[in-house]
C-alpha cells in the first residue's frame, strides 16, 4: 500500500496535464500512487493518462461521465489505497519536495493534516524552483478550524496546499458545489481534525491558465451555488452558533465578497447582466443572515454597497 494517494481530476486538460504529471512523478518522495480521474473529457486527456499509466505502474486511470471536480475527487478517494490523500489540479505544478515536506510533517507530529504556501503564476512564466533544506520551522496547529478562521493566509480554502490523513476523513465527501467545493470540504475537515502542521514554504504553483476547471466563464448560476454552500454550512453548524458566527465572519462573508469582486471586474455588459439577476437574491440572502458584512474592512463594505447601488 502506498503512503500517499495523489488524486488528480481532469476535464479537457490536454494542454497542461503532461506538465502536471511530470511534476508529480519528479517528487523527492516516491512512495505514492496517482489516481487520475478523467471527468468526461472530449479532447486527448484520456490518451495522455493512458500513456503515462503504461510507463509507470503507480498510475491508475479512471474515466467517468462529466460530473464536476467534486465528483471526480470523490471517485478518486473511493479508488485510493494510501494512508494520506493529496489533491492536485490537472493544470498546476507541484514543487518537487511538496509530498516529502507535508508527509514528514504529518508523521513527525502525528497530525491529521499538513499545509503549505502556494504561488499564483502566469501561464508559461513559472519561476525558478528552489531546493529547500530540511531545517524548516513548522507551526503546530491546534484547534484547526478556529486556526483556519484566524489565519486565512496560512490555511486557505484550497485542497491542493494540504495533505490529509485518510483515517481522519472517514465519511467526508466533496459536495456538488462547483467553485466552492474546496471551501466546504476544508471547513468540515478542519472541524473534525485535532492537530495540523503549517509548513511555511511555497510548494505549489497555481497556474493562471485559461483552461482551468476553476477559472471558466463566470455564470449567473454561480451565486446559487455559493449560497447553497453557505446554507449547508449554516445548517451543519446550527448547534454551534458561536462557531458558525466565527465561520461566517472570517470565511463565508469573505468568500462572498471575493465572488462579488470578480463580477465587478467583468466587462460592463456582462457585469450588468449578472447584477440585474443577483441583487434581489443577495438582499434576500442578507435578510436570512446567511451572508453579511461582518469581518470585512471598510473599503470592502463600501465596494459591496456600491455594487448593490449601481
């Protein structure tokens, strides 16, 4: 049995997938399996997967009908046999030491997860990748969910900065909420974790590519998807009102603001189209208490006010 199961969902990723796979196979830590899940691609994604699987016995390929990144990750989890899960996107680059550092940190501290930093880089502009020595001062994370709420720059919403101990995730699945599946998964994961480790190194490169699963055209339905996620969280924490208020203040409201900011940066015609549909719904959601402005700076509150006004 491999120590780590690296799970990679892919949809029409032929342009980027080979570079991602090379960065996985070039890891300094070698005791891992790779579960590649082709989520209904219509390009050469499955052919690339098959070619790599034929060359490396650690690679397993699964093809399924398109169901979204959450469903693809769930499929990968079901097929995985590792002691830890690591999730990578099919168009990003892993630092060659990411699995080594996260694994050693979890093992040394007997932690439920380990987390690192990442860097967002433009496509075809990957910086020079450093070689890190082993003398790193890690930060021990007690009360992981509260730590996540208070330290968003250290424990963010993304799953690809983290290694998860499988035994601590029993029964947890990704929800079908495209665009916020990482946020929902991580909040529920941190809730059940008792200990984690933060590794203060950049070990993942998030490629700002046009073909990314998470960077497609902004659709009007995105508001409904986000609000469904927030409603689920409110329901999940209905018996923990103090913790819910903290999550809403530190995570939910900021997630909502980030979505509104994206809309504000769209071309005027597209932004106007979305605003016409969204503003009545946003007012309704604010009345229910699912979203608000608590925890936002005065500048961000002003931007939300102007978004709703014009």
